[in-house]
């Protein structure tokens, strides 16, 4: 039988979290995520400054793109997840940035394509970049928080391998030249079962059939582990790539 404390923890964890954008302020004090050694915003900012046209793929709620302002007059954001689209439009509207659900259909349109934790459709990126244009992307690899899936007896987070090597091969096959590759597995420390449940609710592809009720027993076991040890640690998986479309002869 569960203790009252266990029941209180799991009930609190099931009450929900913000499901829009990619802001995780609710994790403060409940989980601590180590950052990779690079800073994506610091790498993106100078690229934005010297670009006349920027495309941001899977912009989420537009948080990061807004952080990179001032933005070129021709800046376009793409966000296909309907839960995020209104938040992105509200945040980016003051900057004059339209938010579309689909990729632009043109060619040779952008000096810079950004994708932080979003899709990486290599042929479309090659089509949309101008000759000499640059892609900067930070990706979540297929091993991301796999320790959490194991702890909850859940299926692996991704059915197919997705890492820097696979992504580089895809970009090269599309005719892009990769100029920078970095890959790391920073740690994420969960100090409360509430943080675990909020993480799984906000990132639904981690455990695709997740609900607090379906995984109640496994969550109770993990909650007991966190209380006993003070923390549950999982490894994230991040890789960063920069590539360019070669200038035509």
C-alpha cells in the first residue's frame, strides 16, 4: 500500500505543467540540467547579425528566436505543433516575424537556417539556403534521457538511431558541407518525482504512451528511489552541427 506521502507526490505530479513553448521554469528547484559545453544562442547571434534573411525551424513558442533580436526584416518562423503556434505568433508578432505551419516552398531564400531541437529536413534546408548560406542546429539525440525510460520500464524513446554521425551523413547527401560537429551527454538530475512527470508530460515523445495513471507503480518506485538517494540522474544527448551550402562556381 502506498504511503500518504507517495500519494501526495503522485497527485501533485499529475496536476499538469505548461504544454506550450520550450520554457521549463517550472523545473527550478526540482531538476537541474547540465548544459553542453557550447552555447547555442552565442553561436547563433553573430550569424543572425550578418544575415539578411533567417528561417527558424520548429520555433516552439518563439522564445529563442525572440532572444536573438534584433532580427532581419525577412525572418520567418515555422511551427507545426498547434499547441505552440499561438504562443509563437504572440511572442514573435511584435518583431514582425510570421509563424507558418509549413516550410516555405521557394528556393535560395535564406542566408541562415536555425533549428534548435527541431526537425532537420536536409533536402529542404539545402533548397532554402542561398549559396554560401549557413545552417546552425542543436539536436536532441536518440539516447536522450534513455535512463528514465529504463527506470520506468518504458520502451526506448526513439525507434531509430539519431546522432551526429547520422545527421552529418544526411546533410552531406543533400549537398551541404559540414563545418562543425560537437556531441555531448550532459547530466540531468531530478530531485522530485513531480519534475519527472512534468518532463514526461511536456515532452510526450519521451514515453509515447505515458500517463501518471498508466505508469503509477513505476513512478512510485522511482519516487522512493529519489527520496532515498535525494536524486535520480539521467544522461541527456545533444549534438551541434554547422553546415553551409557551397557557393556555386
